[in-house]
C-alpha cells in the first residue's frame, strides 16, 4: 500500500470514528478486530506467537480466544485515539485510576525528575494525557513513522494533549537529560528496542533486547526510574506504578544499565503475565 493511501486511511478513520455515536464506534472497532483476526495476517500471527511465549500452558483454543481478545484490545486503543480529541478533562480524570501514583508525583514535587518506563499496553496516550491534565506535562520520544504526513499528524495529536514529543531519529537524549535535570517527567515506551543497540535481557526465560535509554538516563541525571503498566478496564484505564529502580553501587555505567534494564524487563513480564490481553505487541521482540 502506498504512503498516500496509508495516510488517507488513517485520516478518514480519524474523522469518521470521531463522528460516530460512541457505542457504534466501539462495536465497529470490535468487528474490525474480528475481521483482522480472521484474516490471520503477519501481525496477528506475531501477536499469537508472542502470547504463546507469555502463556505457554494455554490450550490451542484458549490461545486463539486470547489472540482474538488481544486484537479487540488493540483496536480499542485505536478507537480511543481517534475519539480522544473530543474528550473533556472531566471524562479524562474520571476514566483513569492509578495505583502507587506517589512514586511519580513525589519525584516531581521534590524536583528529582522522573523517568517512567512502560510497555506497549492499554492506552499510554490516555495515561500521558491524564498527567498533563493534572499539572505534570511530560516529554516522550516517538518512532518516526512513514509517510511523513502521518508522523506529523500523530505529533500534532500528542502535542495537543500536552506532551512534548521528540523524534527518535533526532538527538533526543540531550533534550531528555535536560528535562530530567530540571525535575520534569519523561515517559518512554521501553519493551521493544528500535535502535539495534539494545541491552540483552531475559524475558519470559528467553533472550530479548530492550532499550538502555531509561536506565542510562537515570544513571547520568540522578532522576528516579520507575515502571508502569497500563491496562484496560470497563470504563477506562488503570495505571499500575512500581517503585524506583535503584542504581547499583558498583560497576561501569553499562553494567549498571544492564542490571537496571533486567529489573525493568522482569517487572514488565510480571504485569504482562497477569494482563496479557492488553499487551499490544504485534512485532518481533525475542531475538530467536
């Protein structure tokens, strides 16, 4: 499919889904998810394969049910995204529940800076918008999508929410470090390495690579590195925070980063195991 058609498809969905009655929009999202699941394309095959590694004891029927439900969760994310600009602040706050929110807010209040590392789960845009709306704007990094017009559209969307979005292909580390030293919040989706220079980790007992950026930023700036998981609930999202990962007292920066990234991976694995259906990983993540 050409870049122009991809852009047109997303643009039309953005307009149409936003105009539909809410129940109709989400019913259509479920229907589209079922169609995609039935076609069993590469993305669905990869999701099934990833879920199999997370839940190896499931029967074939159980795995198929989980994969179909995972596609519905994934399309719920897109339906949310297309409709999100119509939400007011009251709805945003009413549809967000947090556990251990103090791990983030204390670091910001005390001007230490905070890095939140989280996997591709639930609706991380919703989570980011919640903190922007409650007085904690954040900086994040986005993969540079093609076509360029589509990347710009997502950039505008997240900027309107209140986020500062940096291009992954730019010199983003310097800006992130500057924000953290100023006591700000940085949020990074960190369960899949896009740089080809990721840190090897054991993930569900098998080899994978995850970005070393969160740990290296914590080591170099002194900011807290905490982890979060966003899961869907009937009326919105729940954000589960876990305490700061301590910087090891011994070793080189790379050795410290490796230990911290493994802890991050272990925390992701624990939450993904419990809430597999909301982990939207339709790409390769394990190295084998």
